[in-house]
């Protein structure tokens, strides 16, 4: 018996025990028998769930190719890294810069996966997330920037790292210190890195804030000491930064909702597995998704919309297991708003036999 078969048996058994039980989310609906189900299942026909995610990785590309992932909204992290470093350098050279720079968002599906432009977008250059130089090393260029991502494990950050390095190489006057937390829930570690940047006396900071509020004070302290800051990827509740370089995350959520709603022909029951409280980028994606569902697909109902995946694919998988166990016989569609939540949910849906073989 394969591991996938065992996983399906376990999920089925857990689903049987959970049938009729209430959910954790305030918007969850009752199980069949307590309120009925909008969707019907033909006996003997294997149930399939429409699944839309956000971001890309080699594993998610494989899932799109196999039509297990029916769509994912892809960012341009390589460009994001480049634009962030270039913008900070231009500011220091007294050149005008835009306050907000959008780096684009694209819906990738099994139907357009073969397009040349799509293949280029989903396979950006990447750099391993090791520190480029030590903060104690002698300065070798005109400017030294500390670039602080949210984490150092996702493919997204490796592409941003490569973009930042390419911009520094092209400019010739910039060296970067690449340092970030390992996981995307280590706010205190990110704050310490900002404090280190201040102590080292870098010429500028590029940062993807883990929390739109918690990082305001340390970043504004850096600015007060004459260190300009460019925010990338995820917003910050401050008006004192040089620029914000990012995906239009709200529009990304709109694209995801339109894809999932279209796949379901405007009817069905769905799960929205959110990412993490305080993460401005994913909160905007979730808002774009829920606003669009309400406006364009009013007959679609949420089984759950207030659960959080957490910082890793493993934490996402644990949460997904709970949700799919409870709603296995009801769920028609799922949306996850970032790489790790999408990957964690993919493992569970696939293991439960709810995606194509």
C-alpha cells in the first residue's frame, strides 16, 4: 500500500468521525444533514476540488503541469529585487524616484503554462539565501545596503536575492548585505537586523516587513538616523520611507478569485486558508479575493475563511489536514495566498485523492 493510499484512508476515517461537527471559523457552514450541501456527488465518481494558489516553485510548476493546481498568481520577484536596490541608489544620488512601484502579477494556468513569457517568469534566476558579506567586513563600494527579506527558505526570496545582486553588479557602486530570518514569523529577528543595520551604519536599507505595524518603530528609527529605507514586497504603515516596490497584491487576489469562481461556474463551497495576521501583502491578496467573490460570485459560500496557515509549508499542511478532514465531502474549491500555504494545501488535497491522479 502506498503512502498516498494510507493518507487517503486516514483522512476518510477522520472525516467520518468529524461529520456533523462544527468548525473553528465564524463563517463555516454545517455539514450535510445539518443544512444540506450545494453540490451533489454522483455515486462512484471521484470528487475533485478546484485549487488556486499564489506564487511559484518547482513543486508547484509540477502541480500545474499535472493539473492538480488549476491556477496560481505569480509575482516577479527578480524584478522586485532589482527595482528596490536601483530605487534606493537613485535616491542617494538625488535622483527623483516614484513613491510606489508595481512589479506586476500574472495568473498562470495549465492552459498558458507553455507560453514563452510565462516560462521565463516562473523560472527566474535565483541565489542561495546565504549572507553575501559580513556586516563587519570592510566597505568596498560607495554604498552599502542591507537587504532584509521576510525569510530565507521560499523560492520567492531566492529570486529577490538574485535580482538585488544583479542590480548591485550593474550599478557598480553598491554592495549588499543579505540577511534575513529563516522563517517568516520571526519578527523579533527582523527587528534585530534593522538595529544591526543602524549600528553598522549602512547607507540604506531594503526590507520586506514581516508585520506592517511591528516594524514601523525600528525602521523609522533608522530613517531618523539618516538611513533611507525602501520597502519591498509587503507594505509598512509609515509615510517616511523612500518607496514601496511590490506586486499589486490586491489585484493578485482579484485574479485568483476570478479564476476559482470561473472554474466553479459561480456556484459551490470553498475554503480560504489565510497566511498570517499582520502580513500586509497576503492580507491584501485575501481582501482582493473576498471582495471579488462577494461582488462577482455571490452564490459561492465559504466553508472556512478565517484560519491561518502559518509561516511554513509544514504548518500549512497541519492546518489544511484539519480543514480537509472536516469538509472533505463538501468542499468544491480552495484558495491559498502564498507559496508555503499553497504547497501545504497541495500535499493534503493530493493525499486525500481530491486532485487528478
